[in-house]
């Protein structure tokens, strides 16, 4: 185990992998056929030791020429200042229709011993400013409607919502969809994939696609496409990495761009996802 873990620390923390996924959606509006979405998640900027290799991730993101880029939470481990060395870098992320983001459980500062509520609030407000400085539109239980090729798309973002008791619930799905027409095509950004089973799948058929992160695939395991895969995260999460489908609804769980705790990865590499919408 020791040589394997050392290899994961030396070789894999910045060994980004592009996962290209086609998502066939029933009744997809005609104008959204072929829409490309690049998803990143779980940067945990406070864990990065080096800036230069992180630059390759931004180059890979921009090389996809995405219509939309989304970030599904956990920008930092605890403090907003962890992101300061990387603001200029991630400000370069581009897409045709903008960059949209949501908060993850680590972004609230709940796991750090602050001197008091005021210090915690100051830190949180600074993190909100970081999103603005990078020109990322942070969705806090709200939505934005885009008109693309004559069709409308609503990007809905909720704050962190987990079905597990150890994680906070700040998400309010009803508030997030306020003002939307019932029939508009929606994509939901929700950091924790347990939200899908708790409130979305089979309960809210108006959300054909949900994008999440959070698990990192536990940064350990193996994946043999088309044959077998395993990670310790599978013992906790029903959906822990990749694309899942129930009836006509999909969930994609991103494996994360950074790392937390163990400073490396074994078998489950850092991910940039490119999803392309198709008409089923």
C-alpha cells in the first residue's frame, strides 16, 4: 500500500482527465441539440501546493470551446484566502454563454474554528466576492434563463443540500425555481449527489439533468470502463462518480478537480467533464 499511496501523491494530483459524455434527453428542445457543458467541481484550492500544473486544467477547459461552463461547489477547504493565488488563473475560464457556480459544504466555513460569528461571516462574504472577481455567476437558490438557438434553458443552482446528517442543508429547491415557466428545460447544479435521490429523481421530473460533485470518488479505487469499478465511496453514496440514469432523468457526479485530506489520487483521477446534450 505504501508505494501505491506515494505514487498517487507524486504522479496523480494534477493528472487531469477529460471525460466526454453524451446525454440523450427525451423532449430536448431542438435548439439545445448538441449543447456542450463543461463541468468542474471540488477544487479545494487550499490543498494545492503548486500553481503551474493547475494552469493545465484551465487550458483543458478552454480547449473544449464549451457553450456553458459550470462549477459545482467546494472552491476552498475553509478560508476564502485559499483561492487568492488562483483568482487570476480561473478568471481566464471562458464559454459562449458564461460560467455558473454553486456552493459546496466546505465553502461555508463550517469546519473551521473562527474567533466568532463576525469573522466567519467576513470570510464567507469574501468568498462571494471571489466568484464575482472571476466573473462566475454564483447561483444561491436561484436561476438564470438563457436563450440559445431559439430555445430557452434555465440553469438552476441550489446551495448545499445533503441527505446525510453530517452535512449542512442550505438548499431550497422551491425558491431556486421561482419565476420559471413550468415547461422550461432545466439543468440543476447541486453539489451533493444525495440531493438527487432525496428531492429530485421521480419526485421532480422537470429536472432531466442534475450536475453534482462532492464525493471525489474518495480519490481511491479503480475503474475499468465497461467491466468493473469500485471505490470506498460506493459504500456511502449510491451515486459516486460518472453518469447515472433513472427513467428519463440523469445525474452526473464529477470526480473533482482537486483533492482533500490525502494529497493525491489512486485510480480515481482529477476530472474535467464535457457533457453534450442529444435528443433521445
